[in-house]
C-alpha cells in the first residue's frame, strides 16, 4: 500500500491514495435515492430533505426505475 504509482498522467500519491480515490468514485457513482427526497434550499442553495416527501411502499412502485435518482 506504500508503493509509488507509475502512470500517465502522473498520480501524485501512493497506492493507498489511489485506492481510496477509486473507492470514493465507485461509491459516489453507485448511490441512488428516491426522486423528491432532496430539494434545494432557496436561501442557502444547499440540498436539504423535503418536508412533504413520502416513500413509495408498494413493490411495484419501488421496482420502477422512474422513482429513483442518481
């Protein structure tokens, strides 16, 4: 885990840093949430949980790809 990385373009860290970066990218790309769960706060511009969100409960709704967001 302390090995230098010889790559093109050059990577400025060690093997453990590259592994951590790859894990972060994979985790971020694999996260999904129900659409409508988050909304943007108009005052701060940051995301927050929607107050009037209700999670779909029927199996048919949960299976539908249209209710999920990346």
